């Protein structure tokens, strides 16, 4: 198992290096840094001198290594637009995105798994059919449309919840979070639902189909023959076996909740890193874009790593005495 | 080895399981199919009854019906099932659940897939014991170790915390047997318990099952298509064909002196352990699909001795030489006709 973890971390590092390279190359290929710095009036010799001074003539590998050392030092560059260190800007914005992603993740997993189990066990009830029909909307409507619709319904017409913004924040564990204040929490509900709805329905449909599959398995039949209660069969045996494939997808979905918060944050003007990224694009603020890419890449790799390790906690066949590798399906 | 039924003067024991006129139905778009059609038999306490038949003859469906585990949309369409004199075919799901595992244990074909892969074997035995018996967790665990020892798992006290994937097929089936016997049921329904196992392990598992059940006086309904297993293990045997009971009787008699033409065909197509090299015959044709069971006797189109009534009416079980047979050849009324027909050189 240790060997697996080490190998898996090694793989993660390789992926991170590749992501880092893409971030790095954004500086090289998107726009001309010399022109940005010197303006159009500069002479060729000015350009050559600056390029030499900035080390732009060195081999790519050398430049990339220099970039990596800089990033690992926590220096992500200076935002072209704000003139502030990118690391600082992102750190300021990150809590907003993380708490939003956290709430939608909890919603998506909680509601998704609950409804998934319910619809798997009660296959043809009225409630099941209703849930399944509504969930179709969740998977098929684009996020921004759902967001706009929710604003129209709950903010404009019913006036229950704020239409945009983050509301007041409170200090929690050294971070400024909206979720700890009532007003902030209220402002979070609509964006969180918007952001998590797709994942929620996806998880629900996945749990449902996986669990129905498991409920047809021989060991469930044998569990019935042993006289176990339906409750024990559904929750002690079927659910645990359902979770192995569900965890993979859910992990990836959590990553994409953070990554694709861009749209939701734009719709609700939620001051997180997604909104930061969108604004950075319109100003070609390459250091911010590049840092965002790096951040999202790192989060994805990190979540994948955790998901892989979770398998060990759930599936004994992957343990020290079982076969290795995660692809068993 | 003698079943109580073999001795005429035996005190009549009330059977542990009585199945009479059992019908299992599956409604489909093209009408109702009957994988089990008016099957009746009894199993005495401690007796081992074999159920043989080809794939699709309704053997497993019989077993599922008895424990109330027919997959939907299938249902029991008629007949009665009684366990120790109490009717169980009309019980609620919850009451039936208390009988499953407690009074009727089951063993399935594929041991590797019968166990939950994500629970240790100990957990699974303990939960079965605690479902049916009011014992503490510690006591249940102690019993689980004892149960594993009894089915011949070496170092049971250590192996109890092992996962199913750490066991071989044979060892898994031992665990499954331990599970089936965990709550000391009066009847075990073993559905092809050795089919998925290596040939070398099959005999061990059958011997184990037989030894344990004999030791506890547990009755066994052994569903198989393996004539060797039938010959070695069972007291009586019931032959199913296309969902109907063709012949039932003491194993020795059914094997050596079968009366039903289908059983006869079955026997001559099975190599005898004692016999030398001889050519095996085969029954021509195939068992009809449930969709087009012929009118009259289901075996009639393949039967070399079929005559008029066979194509008209479904035969009922009647005593023949030493067994009970559902065949018009043994019906007194028709017997003469049949004899005449055969006498005139009917093939």
C-alpha cells in the first residue's frame, strides 16, 4: 500500500509539472511580454537588452526551472491590472470560492446520495418518478440559466434571498467567511444551489443506477436468504458496495465544482477566484490567469489523490493483501 | 442411508417441508409462463431430497418459491408450501424474513459472489447469528468461530477477520455453509452448491454438507444436475421436466429402476460409475421452452413410447413400480392400450 501511495504521489507530481508548464507557457505565448513592458516605441536593441536581462534568451528548461522555483517560493508574479502580488489577490478571494464550493459540495453529496438511495430502493413510486423527472432538468439545463431562473424566482419575485453579492462576512479560523453569518449564508444559498445542482443530479443518478446494479448481485440475494432485514441489506451491504464507483465520480465532480464556479460566480457576482479569473481574461492579466490555472490544476490533482486513498478505506481488495491498482470495476 | 419412506413399517414422521401443487407464474406480454407447474413433494426431517432436471426445468425456481425469493414479476400462482405444518407461502414479507436463515438456510451456486466483498466473513456470520438469535456480540463472535471451525476452516480464530477475496472458492463455500447453518435451521436448500467449484473440491464440499446436516438432523433439498452427486448424497430424488414433476422416489430406485421415459433417458445418458465402456445414448430433441409447452405430457414430443393420451392430457403423479411417476404408461386405464401399441411394433 505504501508503494502504491508513493507511486500515486509521484504521478501527481508529474501531472503538476505538466500543469505548471502550461501555466508557464501562457507567459511565453500569450502576448509579448517585452512589448507589454516596453511599449511599441522601443527599439530592437532595447528589446534585446531587456530580453537578456529577464533571462528570456535562456533555454526553455532553464526558464521553466526558474519559474517553478519562483512559484514554489510563493511568488506568482504581479497582477498587470491591480499591480499587487497575484498570490495575495488569490488568497483574498479563495475563501469565498472555497466556502461556496463547500456548501454546494455538501448539498450535492447529501441530497444526491439520499435521493439516489431512495429512488434505487423505491423503484417505481410517485415520489421516485417525480424526483427522476426533476433531476432531468438538473442535468440538462445550463448552469447560468438555472442561476438566472433562481434569481428571478427567489430574489425578484419572492424576495426571500439576495440576488447577488456575498453579504456580510465573519472571521472564522483566520478567514473571512460569509457562511458564518446569517446574512452571508442567505446570500450563499442561491449560488450554492446553482453551482451544485448539476453535480447533485449526477450523483443521484449515479447512486441510483449503481445501487440498483448492486441490489441485483448474488450476495444481496444471499443476504436476503440469510434473513437479514431490508434495512440491513440496503444500508449495510448495498450502499457500501455502491460507494466505491460513486466516490471516483464524486471526487472529480467536487474538483469541477471549484473549477466551474466561474459561471456561477459571474451570474451572482460572487467575489471568488472564478470571478477574478473572468475579469483577468478581459484584461489579459496573464499572471492571474496562469496562477488560477495552477491553482485549479493543483486542486484537481489533490482531490484525485485523496479519492485514490479513500478506496483503501472502503475496498479491502485493494489493501496490503489484495491486488493492487484501482481499476477493478 | 435408509429414508423413513423406504421402510414400510416406519412410524410416520410428519414432514418438515410439504409442497403441494406449487405453481410459479411469470406474467409476460405473451401470456403467463409457468416455470413451476403443479409440483408437489415432501421432505422429512433429516432427509436429503435431490431435485434434478435440465437447466430451465424449474429446479431453482422451486427453491426460490419455498423461501419466498422469486424475483418480480414472478409470483406463486397456486399451491401450498408448509414448513413443519405451518403454511409459509402466504406469509408477509417480514414474517417470511424471520423464517429465511432461521428455519430455512440456503446455499447458492457461486460462493465467491455469495458473500459481500466489503465485509469480513466474521462480520457476515455475526450479523446473521444476531439477526436470528438474541445473543451478545461477543457470544455471536464465539459462535462464528465455532461455525467456521465446524466447516473445516483452518485457524478459524484468525481467519474470521479475513475478507471474502482472501478465500478460495471451496473455502468460500464452506463459509457460505457455515452461514446457512448459523441459526440452526431445520432445512437447507442447496442450489447447485458445487457447480462453480473445482472438481477436486466438489466432493469435499458435498461430504461436508452431508456430514453437518446428518449430524444436526437438518433436512436438505439439494438442487443439482449432477447425477453423481445425487447418487452419492441423496435419500430420495425428484426429477423435474419443463416445470413439472416427472418422477419421484428413493434415490436407489430412481437411479437403477426408473419408470418415467424421461428418467430412463436421463439414466442411460449418464455414465455409470460401475459400468465398463459403453456407448451413452441421448434423448433426441430438447426441453421445450416455457412459451410452448406441448399440450398433454410435456415430454411427449421426445418420448419414444408416447401414445394417444400423452398428447391430450397432463399426466398426474401415480405410484409405479418403486417410484411415483407422472406418465400415462403407468396409468391402469391406459396401460393396456399402451401395451397393445407396443406389442404391435410401435417404435
